């Protein structure tokens, strides 16, 4: 089964610089090992933001005269993480992947009558195992001023996400919008729907398969039906899942076998190098002893100071090296 996935996170102003650096790949190092910086150049923007999100926030507040009470601990911006189950993207053409995220972008602009002007950035990451989009926006509600009765735009996260079932409403609308656009996706579980905390984003951005406890439990239960069509459908699903797992296993086994083989080669080479190093040490020690005894013998033979003789030999060697070097250059 392929699921349409959308998750929401809320941010205070002091967190926006971190989100900007991550989304726009401004950092040098990332703790998320799933990020392949070598292909980060294929990431692209549905809506580009060239300035830090905090600066863009202030620009939009001034431009649209956004009302609202802004305290230090107020949530002033939100971010949708939009993707789908990894199997959905497998074999999908690049232009269709882009259409998926462009469609999702249009959904966000229309959902709760937000308006495209309040979308700060929409960045698609293609440099991780599963394509996904980070869409940062201002939770603006269109309401009436209590005193004048005139329409105003108010930046208020709590009002934008007002209602205990607000997240279910988001999931329902997103699923309907994407399937209406022609994407073959299933509706995820509505049980325990909630907005993500910042600490929970890693689960989504690492693209581990979305876990729906209720569906997983159902799939693991033995089917109690004699309906041939239902059985055929379940059989196809199981075969497809098996093939996916088999491909993953093959890739992992190849990598594992290669690593084991390389380890054994390195182990053997390391042993050979150690033995060669010990032999070289022994030869060097012998040569030093041999040279010293030779100098001693010559000094006795010609009644010439040993250290003086050593100095003359060193000088001769240096001059010889210089001459050989100049000859090679010519």
C-alpha cells in the first residue's frame, strides 16, 4: 500500500534559522547520514526563498500588516513535511515526482484559504532515500477586526489549528486532493493523529516507512474470507511486498559480502605490511651497525679519527646527491 504523507510542525521565531539552514543545505555537516551531499544539487524549489526565514517572516508581517500578539514563546511559523511511502516513488518518472509536489503545493495554498503569499518556502529534497518537500508557511487566519468589523489577516498558530480534529481534517483533505489529481494512493490511519514536535521530525525526514499500527495489525492477521477477488488482491500485495524486500535484501547482501571481502583483504595486507616493516627495521639496524664498524675499521687502518671520517663521508654523500640531482634536471 502506498500512503499520502503530510506532517505539520510548529516553530517559534528562534528556530527558523535552523530550519532555513537545513532546508537550503547551508550546513557543512549533518547528523542525518541519509543525506547524500554529492547529489544535493538536484534538490529544487517549488517556491524559492533566498533570505533567512526569520527575515522573510518580518517582511511579510510588514507587507500584509499582519495582526497578532507575538511573544518570545509564540509559534509564528509552521512547516509541512510532504512525501509518500517509499514504494510510491520507486520507478516513478522525475516529471511525475515533480507533479506530485507541485500538486501538494497547490493544496497547501488553498487549504483553509491560506493563500500562496503566506508560503515562505517549498523545497524538495532529492538527496535522501525518499523524495520529500519541506514547505514553510505562516499560519494566517482571515477574520474580522473585533472593533471595526473590517477584514484582517491575523498570524495566529493556535487559531489556524483550532479544533481537536484539525489534523484529521488536514489528512482527509490532502488525501482527497492528491487522489483527485490522479495519484494512486491510500488513506493512512487516522488513529492518534497529531502535529509533530520538532524532535519527531527526524522520523519523517529520515524516511523510515510510515508506521500505521492499525493497518499493520490487520495485514498481519490471517484473512478470514472466501472472496476470490479479495484474496487475489491480497496475494498481489504480498508478492509486491516480497519482491521489494527481496530487492532490498539483495542490495544489502551485496554490500555486506563486499565489505566482508574487503575486510579480509585489508586484514591480509595489514599482516603483510607488519611483517615487511619488521624486516625493514632489522635491515636498517644491521646496516647502521655495519656502517659504524666499517668506519671504525678504516679509522684504525689509516690512523684517522672516526668521527672526522664520518663527517667527511656525510659531506661526500651530500655532494654526490646534489650532482645526481643536477644531472637528472639536465
